[in-house]
C-alpha cells in the first residue's frame, strides 16, 4: 500500500495491469503447425531410433551406433566380460539368436460398410492396411511382445490403422464405429510395457488402431496464466522443444520422453524423472478433451479449481484406452529454469542411500530429480563406460583408489545417487547446500557433475540394451512399484531373493541379473524400479519362463505391501492381480462405469476389465 501511494504521489508510472484485463484469446499465443519428421526414423521391430543400437564386434567389444547420445560411437570393452562374470555364463561374442522378424501377420477382417463410410471422413493417406504397420500397432514393448515379434507370432493385430488429423475426425470415426460395431484402440507412441495394446484374441469385429501421430501440435500457449493446449499425439521430445522456444517447460520427463505422447501419459497416469519439481501427470493436466461413445468430455473454460460435483474427466487418468480417445489437454507451464546443474553422490551402501533419500524428503528443497541405484546397477554403469586411456585412465585409477582406499568404500556394496538441480541460481544453490548437508550425515561423498549427467542420460541408452541382449541369449525386462518408506529396504531385498529362488527352482543356466533403483520420492514413500534378466540358451519357452518369474516377483511385491504399478499401468500383463488390490465393490464400480459409458464396447482394448474365472 505504501509503495503504491509513493508511486502515485511521485508521479511514477504504476505497474502495467493490462494482462489482468485480457480475454482468454488475447492472452494466448496460437502456434503454427510445424512439419514433423516421419515416424520412419523410429524402428518397427526394436526400441528407439533406427540409427541407434548396441552392436558387438567379433572380439566381443560392444559399440553404440549413431550420434544421438553420449555413448554413441563409443566402444565398451568391459560390457560383455562383466555380464559373463556376473551371470556365470559365456555369452556368444556375436549375435547367435537371430531375429525372425517379421512373423506371419494375420489377414485383416474388413467391415465393408464401415470402410465405405469412412471414405467420406478420411483421405486415402489416412487409412492403411500395410501389414507391418498393422503389426506394429498391435503390440507395445513388453518382454513377451518383443520376443514374440522376433521369435514367435502375434495372434491378433489391428485390421487397419487410421490417422485422424483433428478432433472432428475423431468424433466422426467414433460415430461410424458405433453405427457399424467396430472396435477402436487408441495408439500414442507404442512404448507401453503392460501389453495394453494387445488386441483381444477373441475379438471378431474389425479392429481399428487410432494412431494420434498427426494430432501432434501445441495449439496455444498462455504465458500470462502459464498454460498450454496440446494435442494428444504430440511426442514428449517435440512438446519440450516447442515450449522451450517460448521460454517454458512442462517438466514431465518420463524415461520414454523421446517416443511417448501426452495422450499416453494421461491414459497410463504416468510419472516423470523430474516429478519432485513439476509433479506427476495428474498434477500437470488442467483439462482434457475426450471423445467417448456417449459424447465429448469437454469444458468451456480452464479454471484454477472448481467444486462442481464429480468430474468425469478424472476417470480418464489411467483409463488405458478403455473409455474413449483423448484428443487434447491443457497443461501447466513453468518458466525454463535459469540454471540446470547435475550432481552425484556415492554412499557406502544401499541402506545409507535410502536413509539419505528419506531424510531429504523431511529437509525440503529437493532437486528436480534424485535417483539412487543399487550396487549392481552401479557396476552396470561402470561396465558401460568407454575405455579410458592416457591421462583420463590415470585420473580414473586415482579416483578409484581414493574412493575404495582412503574413503574405504567397498566396491561390492557402494551405490550411487544421480541428481538434477533446476531453478533460479539462488534456488539451485540452496538445493545443493541442503542436499549435500543431508548426504554428509549418511557418509555420502560428492562424485561430481559429470558423473551425475552421465548417469541421468544413461537411462536413454539402457532401453536399447534389451534388443541387443536377446541376440546373445539374454532376456530382460523392467517392472516397478511404490511403497511406504518403512518397507523400501525389505521390498528390495525380498524381491531379489524371490527372483533368485524362482530361477534356481527352474534350474536355469548361470545366475539371474536382478537390480533396482529408487526413482521417485514422496513424503510417504518411494518408487522402486527393477531390472531382471536371465540367460536362456537351451531353455524351452524362455519368454513364458520369464513371465512366470516376473509374476512371482510381482506376487512378492504385493506381499511386501507394494503397489501393483507406480507408473507403467496395468494393461493385460497385470490384470490378474487387480482382485488383490481392489475390493469386489471397487472392481464392480469400474466394470459398471465401463458398461455405462461404452455399452457396445467400442473401445474394446480389454484393459482393466473383469476377467472371467
């Protein structure tokens, strides 16, 4: 008040308040559509970009191709020897388990009346019956699906793929599907590991995969109210680039950000690596447009908060394509951070690291990302380091001697924590001071920004290893959960022991690879992410065996009090476990909602539905 009076009496200009008198249209920047690279740059039969893969030379030296990542073009001489030693097997130095892709692809089922009707809605280049594209739209990236793709068969795939270019076309497509009794399965980036895209094998109707790739725009940005409207088919890496041009970020960075879409994030109730600062997807989405069998879910305005009864749009989070097609969403925006810094810490043991993360949540001021890997995953990151020579080799030896000798860290127990700090210069400095103070209380030792950045970005490379490993008779997959703090250590230990036990009971070769990391932290608990792999040369039905052991691990997670899923979702892979986490009444509610809003089961993906006993 005093400042205002001073400005008034002194004749100084007052603060510009015009932005608080603007209409929605006036405060928004409407973006022009940008040409996007063809989806052809992404592989159809393996994870990721065509130009990137792990490849072994004749002497067993592994190299990462392409030029997109820090590891690209580097040779990794320690990788295969480390795996051999750890798993007590002898992997072939060159790929021996050769892919048989593509498998036999079923002929399409064509609903004549439906395809005649959609000729009036879509151009010819928006509808395809291409066998390999139909195949790609019939699976995600679960272990079972990727193994079947290369060494088996996928029994049921979509009969056609349709690429709508706007919301009106989606509305018309749904109407035509209701009229002609056609099944629709929404498709975003195809990155799920829950078998959510698998077509029900007993589905006799024509199945259409609705690929949202061409609905990929940031429609508008509102810099005053810090919101943006984005179409559901927009891929994460493009969303971030478009927003950055205007000085903003959404802050949602799942491991799959290069390929997954906004619609997919909402449909799976996703979480990102920087959720500490920006929140999970349910905290970031302010509004959703959804086309359902009973009409549009749409509101005329986007408000900070309302109390207007039940909100049907909230049922869409985690709906996994079961209730409708998400066409767009309005999301929160944040200014691009003034400062971004990486960091890393070494701890003597996993228990020390978990205790640090717990105390960090109590101390406040968490960095954007803080992730703790166990000893085995720390060793994996070391095995994925390029060979160092000359001066760098000398420095590496000195650093190792200091950590293991002077500091007394045991190489078989020590763990690492990677950090990303974001904010203003003052905020980042405060975060660093607070975090390293807490770390010191748990015998944590700073390991540098370079190691932090390398560890954070290594996530993108690790996803490519599975397709490399399967060629060398190693089958692998990830699974995740969340649990209250009081159960974190017991969960990690018990799941690992269960996997080793199940592996031994089946008399499988060598030893299993099972490792975990704490990926997201909350006041009440943490998310834990596991990797499991085993050597399967000579094993009958290796994919089925893997599924059995993974199911046993999931059983152990539930016995420990962990979540069925923290962010991957349910799909068909975990549907069998739903009765263990939901009461009969809750399951019945979900079933009745589905039957009420989609009585003809037009969105017939088969996810989250009651299973017949």
